[in-house]
């Protein structure tokens, strides 16, 4: 399997984890020492994966609310054959986020080692 296809599968696991609020998928794609960062309110918020996992587990899923799935991969920037930064946009409920995900490939496949996210806008929620 080529590196782009393998990384694309890891990206899809991430997107599924967010859409379904599936913490098992989060565990599958995030490195256990990863952290998430945001600076939307003028201060840096650092969130370890365990805290993000608990937050995702406690929220209603977009899938459970019959929300139309809206997401796009904007860019894959290959740093090497085993590291890449992925920029994507997705909507969860009314929030539209832009994420930068740093992926590294190790013995257990592609893992997110850090996530920097930004709340880009809000948008009406489309239901199916």
C-alpha cells in the first residue's frame, strides 16, 4: 500500500471519530502522548488527548443528530515518507473548524501527534 493511501485511511478514521464522537476511533488515530492546541481567544489553550477524548465522549454526535457530513482535506504537506501535516476543514454541529494535524508513521501506523485547530466560522446545520 502506498503512503498516500495509508495516510488517507488515517485521516478518514479521524473524521469518523469526530462525526460519530467515537472515542475508540480517537484512540486508534491519536498517539497516546499527543496534545491539541487552540488560540482562538487570544491565549493558547493546550489540551492533552485524554481531556479531548473525555470531551468528545460527552457530546452528542453530528451523526446522531442526522447532520449532513461536511469535510474536506485542503492540503497534505509531506515532510518525509513517515511524517506529514494535514490541513482540513470540517463542520461539527454549527461550528466550522480548520485543523492542522501532524501525523507520524510508526510501528502502529499513522498517528496524530499534535492538532492545532481554529474555529473558522459557524454555519447552518443541514440534516439528512
